[in-house]
């Protein structure tokens, strides 16, 4: 019993990360600690419990039956702890503290950056943490308080407001467009790819006037696609808010922009009435609606 009392929550969190990543290095990266710290915490937990939690193999860590039993209990405890934390934070009606917001980096740099001083002046007691990522951080687990997402089917665990869909269009460098005969020699041009595909003519290109142009490569970063298009390497299909604000590239089509996924401002049910969360959600809606023309590709708006 004395050993059980020495169990540490940091050890449990480390154990859960190793369970998820199967390696010490993956857990260390997730926790932002040195891999030796992960090993030490696992050893400390095994000593406290008097059992071996993992089989150490060259290809990774694999749970023993004791490890699987602990994982089930740890997951339940972690979920309960996060629920209690959300509940406590949700009762906070003071306009002070930190608000953690996750959004795609283009949203942050093109729309929010210039407006943030306005929010900070209005709420001097609040501190903002803006997490710029396309990754879907888990609001339910307090990885963020508010998520601005492009998603037609947001998680049922979150609540918020759907605004409008953003739009995409085809862009390229004007010299690249002038250099190619897309009607008679489409094979001499190329799309810059952005996702895994089984065909050089995927569905997303067939819906454009460049359906006979083959896709080349796979470039998951929109920023990289933009730089490659500026370097006259091909056509790209990107959100209008990015293409229309990027130097050296132009729309490659006269077709109207294509509506894409809906823009949502989301939080967890337990946080929706928190004063600081409400304050930023209202501010975010104002900023997004004021940028509707840019997001929907309305150049005459």
C-alpha cells in the first residue's frame, strides 16, 4: 500500500502517452520532455505498482496484461479529471485569465492579427493563447477553449455557431498561365498535388476547367503550395482568402469560386457561458463576418 501511495499523476500521464505512441521517443515528443524522463517515469510507476507494464521490444513498447488493466483505469480517471476541470472553468465569470484558441494559421495572420489589439484593449485582464494549426485540437480535453474550424460535421460534443462556407479557386503565376496551352496540350501543364491519390486526374480537378491537366507530387502545406505556384511550378486549388492576398499569383479561371466547408466557432458546453470564452467568441464572429467577402472570394464586395 505504501508503494501505491507513491503513484504520481505525471507518471500516469506518461504511461498513457507511451500506450498511445508505443515508443519512448513518441511519448517524449508529445509531452515535450527528454526521452530519459519518460523512461524514468515508467520505471518509477512500475516500481510503485510492483508489476511490469510494458514488454520492451526493438520495435517499441507493448503493454502487458497489467499495463492493459492500468490503461483502462487511467483513461476513466483522466476523463473524469478533465470533466471536473471543464466544470470548474465553466463557472468562472470573471473577465480575466487565459483564453486558448485554435485556428488555422492563415486565419490568424490574415484576419485576426491586425484586430487583436482591439480585443486586448477591450479586455485588459485577459491573456490570449492562439494555437495556429490545421490539426484538430481537442476542445473537450482542454487542449483549447475555443476552436475556429472549417468542418461540415463538427463533433457532437462541441457547441457554437456556424457562419458560412469559405470558398476556393484555382491560382497560378500569370507567366505560367501564359506559357501553357491548356486546351490543346494540357499534358504539358500540371496541378500541384495536396493529398494522397490513386489517379493523376482526381475528382477535385475534374470539377474545374483544367480537368485534363495531370496532378504532380504531393505537397500538404498550403504555404509550400503558394511558394511553388509563385515559382511557376503549376496550378493550385486553395482558399480564396489566401490566393487573393498572395503576391505574384492570380486566379487561373473565370469560373466563380467554389464553396467549401463551413466555418464554425466552437467550444465545449461547460465553457459556453464563461465570460472570457463568450467575449472571444463574439469577437471572432465579428472578425469573420467582416471578412466574409475575402473568405467567399467576392472580389467586388
